[in-house]
C-alpha cells in the first residue's frame, strides 16, 4: 500500500514537471501537439502557461472542545524558610552591633 502511494506521488510529480518543461520549451510542446502554435489551441500545457490551474480545496471544520475544563484557583500557602538555609556553608547573616564612637 505504501509503495503504491509513493508511486502515484512520483507519477503526479513527473506529470507536473513535464508540463513545466513543455511550458518552458515550446518546441517540445509542438512535438506532441502539431497545432500548439495556434491561438485557439487548449491543452494542459497552455492552461499551465496561462496560470489556469485549480488547486484542491480543503475545508477545515473547527469543532468546540468536547471535554470538561475545570479551573481551580490555588491559594498561596506561606512557608517559613529561614534565611540561614539559603546562605552558603560557613556564612552567617551580618551581625548587628553598635560600635562605640
């Protein structure tokens, strides 16, 4: 199944590239169609040349979420943490001392 899809994709890419080459080289287009130089001639190459190529339309359907969403507000809980625990080992907070003047 995977090889079949890859083969179809390669063939489609080959067709598009062949159309591009025929647009770029009118002599190659005239080898396939003898009336390619006439103004009323229409084929895939002339449509490609004039930009008359339609692309596939893909409609995207946006559905609302089906799950239930709950928002719970969390209250902050104060936790006592002494400043000593945040200091590197061997360090202490500055001592408050009054020096005699």
